[in-house]
């Protein structure tokens, strides 16, 4: 199985929060943004769906899945508390497809060199200029990213009705930095949990990596 080394790698604080409202020029604050999001973790012989606060160790593998219900801009940002990087730099606009990172045939690998890492997955009906500008070169200082992230969080509208979410269909097309495949061939994609927010969706997980 091909493995994609993740630099800087991975004590995971996978930041993916729920429900950020954006300015009216991009989306109405009452608009609901829904997406199926999941993190697959492979640790030895175990394959599991990530939960917040899971503990990882060097050598563990992970794969990120995002499938918005409607056409949406998706941003996957990683930070190791020193720098922040936009992982999907080529294309952010998704329409009826599942984003799989790094791909259906690859994983990010935990190398244990960082004591803290974070991922922030953001789904927005419109393009977020603050993200595009800050990460236009693909990378930015963590402090600068933290300010932008805090600003988004301060405008958030968290939707607490997730338990009553009605399912929606997931498309067969898959996009990822390592190539394409069919979602139907990956059982994990059919078990993704639905999350929703008002105006903007951001989903959070936090992890520890054993040193």
C-alpha cells in the first residue's frame, strides 16, 4: 500500500468545527451547509473511524473524506503550531464529488516528529478570500492562521440538530491529490457521518500522538 509521508507530521489535532457563519456577500447566515466528513485511521491491523481525542502513534495512517451535499468550496488546512498549509491547493470547488486526501490509494503517515498537529476542514457556499489570500503560496505562519481561524469561529453558528439529519446520496466520483477512483469501491465512504452548520461548516477533531 503506497504511503504518503506527511510533512510536518502528525500528532493530530484535526480541526474541523461545526457551523461558521460567513458575511452576507458570500452566504446568507441562515443557509444550512451539510457535508459527510470522516477520518479513516489505520493502526496496525485495526481500521477505524476517527473520534475526537483519539490517540495515535508513529506509523499510523490516516485518510480524510469530505462530501458536501451541494456545490461547495472545501478547504483542508494543516498546522503543526509552526506553519499552516492548505493541503488541497489545486482545486477547492466540489460539485457532487467526494474529496479524498491524499487519495483512495494513499494515506498520510504519522511520523511522530511533532507533538501537536491540526487539520481544519471548512465547507463554504462561497470562496473564502481570507483563506485564499493567506495561503496563496500554500503556507503561512501558524500565528497568522490561528487569527483567521479564531475570526471564523467567532462568527460561527453551530447547528446542534445533527442527530436528526436526513441522509443524502453520495456520488461515485472521487477527487484527491493522488488520483481518482470510485467511492462505491471504498466501504468507508458509505459510513461517513453528516455534519451541518449555518452559513459555513467546519468540523473539529483533536488527537494525541504517543512520543
